[in-house]
C-alpha cells in the first residue's frame, strides 16, 4: 500500500492531475478485472478457461494463422508419454513471457534435428550462472538425462534420493558455490523441498493421472498454458519435449496411458504437410490434426 501511495504521489507531482487520474483509473479497472477473473476461474473454471482462450486467441496474429488448415495454437491434445522420446534442440528455458509468445510460432531450419542442444542459464541477471543444472536436465534423448535416470532409480528401485547421481551433482554444485534456480532450489534446503514436491506429484499422478493445468492450479490462462507439458513439432511430425519434465517423467515411470500436452513451435515443413493432409483429405493420423480429423 505504501508503495502505491508513493508511486501515486510521484505521478501527481511529476506528470500532473490529468495523468494521475488516467493512470489511477487504468489501475483500478485492472485490479477489478483481475478480481472478477479470479472469482470466475475459482468458481466456474469451465466457463473462464474457454473464454480466456478465445480472448487470447483474438489478441494476436499467430504464424499458424497464415496456413489453410484450421489450427488452434492453444489447443490441448492427449498423447501417450511414450510418444515423447526426444527433446527440442532450440533454447527452451526462456523467461515465462517469452515462452508464452512461442505458441503458434512456425520456424524453418535444423532446430528440430540438430544434435547440438541450445540452452542457457535461467535469468542469470537475477539468479546467476546456473546452466550447470540444465546439464543434468537436458539431453537429446529425454530418458538419458541425469534427472530422469535418477528419478527412475528412486521411484522404480526405491533408491533414496540422496543416493542418486542427480542429488550428488546438485549437492556438489551448491557446496562449490554454484548458483541455483527457483524450480530446483537456490540452496540445498530448497532443493530437498523440490524433491519432496516431486514425491507428492508422483503420488498424485498415480492416483489421478496427469491433470490439465487449469484443473490443477487455478492460474490465469496465459500462465496455465505455460505450465502445461509443452512440445514442439518437428518436420516429420515427431513431438519434441520442451517443458514439464517432472510431470512427463512421473507419467512415464507410472506407465500412464495419456497426458495432456500443448504445442508451442512447429517446423515449416510440418505446416506444409499439415495443409496437404487437410486439402487432400489424406488418411493420416496425428494429434496435431485434431481440428479437422
């Protein structure tokens, strides 16, 4: 409250009454909209999320809009976890605002087949150089990561987390003064808490399956889509993992039949093939054909 009063006073002094009233009005309407939005998604999620998706869909001109076959860039599709075996080669660990902008993007090049994995530190300006953690999370093949192999040892073989390679590497990193990140902790205490949360997620998925994010966390729509299991689509239609490794990991280990997935970026060659299938009514099945199959 004090910060708001300070900011309001500064605007009034430096920009005048008209600017103060205009900005105050926009702020008030923004707070009111946020409050109403929260109430609707809390009590009527089945109403809020379709309406929010429609609104965000209308606000932007997507790359995928420039193709003939119908496509909803925010759609949710259900696929077998076994279908996602490789990771995307483009840099996926972007700030949330940039990740949201990736929905509906179409891109040429070899980003889908390159063996060179492109990744960087997470918000180094705020958390420091923490790329070393991604070295444990990212490999071309999803199940070859240190994280997945350690999770498999823990959940399938009953090996305590503290006896896994992932734990050992994280512990060594923190002890040597390396920087952390929010998702996996900025210190050993937070890291251990993240493992407890992963245990809880495993138990939840074992009981309920992997839920669509709007059912799981009651977040605003744009943050919900970002928190989903995210994939890219390669030129040949292969689903390439982007984000949501904890949910996908436990789903694989529990042999879950299908998980909810959202698609971020598609290769241009795939979009051309998609149009070909649509226009010629080719008998071809793929989760990305859900709008016309």
